[in-house]
C-alpha cells in the first residue's frame, strides 16, 4: 500500500485502474451508492474500486465486492461490459489534482438479498430501474457510460 505522499504523486502523474461493479437484481434494477468522497462526492455512483499494484485481478474482484457490496464474489461471476475512462478535475487527495481512471465495467446479476451493503464509501444505496437511469440527473454521467453495453447484454439474456 502506498503512503499518502506517494499516492498523491501517482494520482497527479498516472491513470488509476478500477473495477466498476454493475449490479443488476431480480427486478431489473441497478445498484447505486451515494458517494462520500471526491471525485464525484454527492452523486449516485455504481460501486467499485481501484486495483492495487501487484494485486491479481481475481483478488481485486474479491476485495472490491466485499468492501463495496458486503459480500464477496469471484471474478468468474462478472461479465465485462467494456473498458471506459473517467476524467475528473479533482481527486480525493486534493481539489487541485485531477484524477484519471481507466476502468472496466463488470456486470453482476444477483438476488438483492445476497448483499449486506456497507456504509463506508457511500452514505446510502438505492436500486434504480434500468430504464430510468439515463434521465436521472442525480446519477453521475460516468455511471451511465456502460448503459448501451448493458442494454445489449440484457437483450441477449432475455432471448
């Protein structure tokens, strides 16, 4: 784990790689958390987290799902929806340092009763019907970039 000074240097000079968890329940709703930290504080955002240096992806999926969803899921439980980029003018370490994320959006289809949602990174959680996400202004636009891929995947699942 990097100390604060080293991590600040990384954020200032390099992109971070993260995994966004696109959690779909039995009612065709997606899970969003109300972010506490910058960037995107105060917006509804899909759960997720960054991958640590030297952390194998199989361990990252386990760690991130446990921390963000309160239940651990294996990498094999997720389906990739693609690779995306997020650019923020600020960061959680400094309002004047921008953040660049390269992230993979990964679909997890679950029964919502499987989750024990922790209130650490998020103040609250809510489930949102997929069809209303695009028009919901309280949901951050970076939590909508995967929607075309999700809708295509859902169409294939229902056939």
